[in-house]
C-alpha cells in the first residue's frame, strides 16, 4: 500500500529530576551538597532509510513517545541520558509543524536526519547550586519537559521527470516501455491509483528517474479525481513530460487537454509552470492523430514529440531529448526561500515571554517560558520557592501584575497551580 501523508503526535522525553542530598560520612565535617543532576530526555529524530518508499509504517501508530531521562541520585551521581527515538522515513520526506505551519525538515539524501522534538534537559541537583554565599543549598530542580508536537509527514517523490496528462493518454504504457516499472494498464480511466517510479536508460547510457502520476482531470488541484493527492509529487521533478492523446479517441480535444492540465498545475503551485516542459503526442499510430497534431501545433505553438507507446515508436528520441534537458538543469531545493543547514531546515517561533489576563478575580499568567520554569521548580523547600519568585520578577511578571492592579492576598494562577500574591 502506498501511503504518502500521515499526521502523528510526538512527545519527546522529559529530563530526569535533580537530586537533593548531603554528604554525611564519619570524620567528614560539613560534607556539603551531594545530589547529582538528572539525565537528558530522549530526542525524537527522523532519519532517511533508503530501503523505504512509503510512509505505511507511520500510519498505524499515531503517538510516538521517547524515554525520559533517569533521575540524579546521591553521592553526586548523575542520571543516565535516555536513548533517542529514531523514526525511519523514505528519501523525500518533508516534516511540517501543524501548530506553526513551518517546515521542520526536508530530507532529500541518504543519511539525512533531523531532531523534530527535542528531549528536556535534566534537572540540576543541589551540588550544581552551591555558591560562595550559599554553600549548602537545600533545593534541586525538576527535569525539563520534552517538546510535544503534532506534525504532518509527507513524502514527495524524488524523480527527474514527471509524467502528467489526462486519464488514459498512455502514461503507464509509456513508462512500462522505457523502464522495468510494471503499472496496471487497462481500458478504463484511473487504472493508476498510486505514483510509479521507473529508472530509464537511454541509448547513449545516460539514466534518470521517471515518475508516472495518476491521471489528472479538470479541478484536480481542488480535489477532483486523484490529483490533489499526487500533484505534490511533481514538485521535486526537474522536467515535466506532458503526454497528450493526440488521436482524440476518448472524445476529448487535445488542445483542451493541454490547456486544462497546465491550468491545474498553475492552480496547485504556480512554480510548476516555470519548470521545463516537453510535450509528447501519443497514439500517433491512430489515423485521426495526424490531423489533430497539425491543429495542435498551429493553436499551441510548442514543439511536439510524436510517439506511439503501444508500438514503441519515437520513444528513443524522446528519451535522448529528456536526458539532454536534464544535463543542463540543476536540482533545486524544494524550499529555496528558506534557510537550510546540512539539508535540515530550521525556523524558530517568536513569542512574547508571557501573557497576563484576569479570569474573574484571579490573575492568570501563561507562556511557554514561565510554564517551563514552573514545571522544573521543586517546591518542597522555601529556598526553591524563593528562587522561583526571583525568576518571575526577572521576567517582568511582577511589574505587569502591579500594572494590572494586583494587591496583597490576590490569587495568581499558572497552569493548575495557584499562589497568593505578596509584595
């Protein structure tokens, strides 16, 4: 089964908690803090596996969770880092964050990998907080929560040439003649339900990859037929091969077919019309094809290559032309306007550090940074609570609350925790 798009949830591992401990040994005066740090939570990594050609392995599991880091222990022992969770995907996989609609990664080469959800760092033990002014801190830190993301994983096939055209124009017959691909061929529309890839070798020993896409119809870019599902696979191709049934035996006008398909390509992605295109007139063995070809050339005004895929006529000339075109066209990145580093795209979401609003008589504070600080605070000691309060003041939350008219005794809520405000 060919699966080229899935939506999954990712929960990276939480960091292990730090430990609060003190060294107590005979003959060792004032042993001091002795609690170790927690281990790092597991990352969730997507990695290319050249042996895969579909996303079917991701279809039946909707939530992926990485392991949490181990907690720190006494005697200064740090917790163990969790193993990363590696998800194998085919070449050509694009990962999109559904919350921001930003591209996280575009994996186009063997061995490409990207950290999609990062595990939380381990919380620090009380050894890490020892200072000259506070040599024996009686608090530690909880582990940082791992990232949680909902992502769309898409497969956009890597092919040099993409075959497009109306149903039953002979695309499947063409690719079966030029490669070892064996798509279903029958005398009815939409026999091709999934893209087919074929490796082509020309007479002068040049080779390239061709993708045969399911037949397009008017409205394909808006979901009619199968076009909306498979037009995305044409985006990576360097050349579009437009195959037209020049005989018109299906009752369609070849000129209308040509204009309709190009309009659908434009509606789906205007950049597709900027790609080099070759027009292939198929079924030239049928008597009506020659008259239609003359009308087509006069009306459209493009160079047309004549073939009969069924009789294997004119195909070698087309393959040589395609190879010549590919020799002069570099493979461009799919997301050329973005910043890439080592074939991985990074984008960062900019947000205000916090927001404060009133819910009846309660002041509610929200924001990723403050919520993370809350989750990492170990509230079992007055020192830890004092440290938490200092962080709120440093972020400017105290000033914002005063600006909104908070008074002593009012309630402040962060997540599920409620605190009584004191000046």
